[in-house]
C-alpha cells in the first residue's frame, strides 16, 4: 500500500527529537445502548519517525467486564496499521505499532484511533495525534552482495538525496538494494527494493534495483529516501547497446542509430588484445569509457570481427543482409575498390590482392550525413603513398562506377593532393601515363608523410552526376 499524500497536514513545531508530553484524559463517547461506560486514558505520546516501532500505554476501565481495545493508525484517513488487544480486566495495556515508511509523505501528524469495547458492546472511541517525521540519515548502504557494498552519503543541499560511486568493470548494470539503518531509539532498518513487477520502488522486500550506467567502469548512483527516485536509470533511447560476439559468431547484423553509444563484447580469447583491437573510426568514435558512438546515418549494418586483422570491419546492408548499393539519388552506400595500397585497418593485410571486390577488400564509406560519405586514411597504415590507385563504385563489385568525365555518375575534386583520371595520357614526372577514367591517383607533387591523417569526403547531395571529392588533413 502506498500513499502520495499525507493525513490532514499539521506541521510539527519544534525539534521532533524532544519528547512532547501528550496526555489524553478519560474521554469517552458512548455511541451504543450497551451497559457500562468504558473509559480510555492514554499515557504520554512522543513524536515518532517513519519506520519506528512505538508503544502507546493505554489504561482501560469500566464497571462492566471489558472485551477488546482496537488501535488503528491512519495516514490521510486511510488505515495503515491496526492492532487488537483482548482486555478482560481493567488495567494498563501496551499498544505496539509500526509507523510505516512510505514515499512522498511530509512531516505531520498521524492519527491513532482507539476503540474500547466491553462485553455488553458499549464502547468508547478516542483520536490521538502522533507527530511523525521522516528520518534524516547520515548514510545509506548500497548493498550489491555480501562482498560488495558502498556507503551512500547525503547531499549537502538535500538531506534525502544520497550518492556514491560504484565500480562495475564488466557490466553497465549494478543490481543492488538500498538499506537505511535503524534511526533513533525506536527505529527499524528499511530496505528499498524494486517490486517484483519491476514497475516501482518499494520499501518492502523485492528484487534488487537496477542502477544502469551509460558505460562499464565507475559511475555515480543516487537514491532519494523521500521520492524513491534513483539514478542512473535505464533509458532505451540513451543507454548503450551491447553487441556480443563469440568464438563461433564473429558477425553481427542489425539496425544502428546515429549518435547512439554501443559496447562491444568480443570472445574471451580476444579480451587480452582489446587494447590493440582496431574499430573502424569512420563508423565508431571511441569515448574512452568502453563505449563507442555510431557516426553513420541510421540504417542496417553488418559488423565483422576479423581475426586475421584484429579489427572490426563495417559495411551497410539491405533488408536481405546483402551489401547495400548506391541509389540513383546518392543515398544508400558508396564503395571504394582499388590497388593493394589501400585497406582497413592496414594495406599490409591485402598485399598482392589489389582490385578484389569482396567485402574484405572493397571498402564501404561511412555515410555521415545524408548523401555525404567519409573515409579516414592514415598514411603508412591504411594508404601506401607509393601505390595510390582506386575508384568509387555503387556496389561491392563491378557495376556502377564514377567517372572523371561527364555522365550520370561523375566525380570531381577540390583536392590538390589527388587527381581524377579522364582516360587520357598525362605527363607524370616526365613520363606519358594514361590515367584511367574515374580512377583516383596521387598528385606527383604531393608529399604525404607517414602518420599524417587525411579525411576523404564524397559529397553526392547534388546528385550522382555532380559528385565532389574533398580531402582535408586532420
């Protein structure tokens, strides 16, 4: 049972840590025709805290044998606790009550309704106000298991907000209960859990709370003892998606979202090499916390763990999981095929395999904006400056290709480093050389140095007949 409002609210004045004498007289309302006149006399009532177990001393008397004393504790006129005692004889009785701990209830007065009845059904009723306040703990415990616990400390500006930093190197989720210690002389330990339905946080027994970070490693967890709100909370729109590979499953295909973070789980045999593992930077940007942000436009992609190259290769696919082709309007996928002087993660892996057209050799450029494609090359790694000869295609294979002359697939360049062939003979360092139509070569005057990084961008926003190659040094 949970309540979002309190009883008729009366602020508690003064420090609730001080006992407040509260003696009720022998007040009786006889609302029956039974014989006798029951009398209730209540001892001192002291302020309490949510989560307390309290004892109320009640003297019961009548000239007719008594039957029962019923005690009902109410928040907002709703019963949250009740006790019934047998009262055969006149005398003092102890009513033991638990002051339930619920969320979003402010400090105020709870109402204790007492009903004393004798064997002739005559009864007396009495309402007693009990000042109740929410504990202000000096700490909470984030309990993961018997070996893993974290001390949560209160926020300087909010006594109900607690925080701690957890370390979770193997998962983005920390499953934990939050435990509040017994508070004051009458307090009880309170354990906050997730309800078995997974929809709410409760102060009763239940499942661990799933604190879900955006990356593996260290992250902050918070819990509010007033509102039961906690962070971090799983947000499917923002939470990293985990992509799992195994020794028998080295490919993954699915839908990817631009700007979303992803986590890669590789086979255990490769864990020790993860620091050396190459993940295509055109498609993914490393965030330094084990997550990678996807750079390309939304769509379906295939990821392949290349055990030979110790790399993650990426290309766009269609609904049938085939390599995606370029559409007539410039959308879809743009591919590069060329000599063995250009490859990912290094051209050394395809020595003697120039102009091969399979997806291990043809390179799918990352479409970073609609109809704008990107390829990043490090000189001496992905590009051999002594062996530059490649061409852009509309598929991973022979077919639609871009030309350096007019046509429905035409490309020009603004770069001084690269030139695009037009099929004619040209003087290259004093030698007449034919530059194949649409093939891209290095300008003989260019001076590329090992380690330098260049970003090639192909802009097809003007259509496939107006493609533009731009080259920038990073």
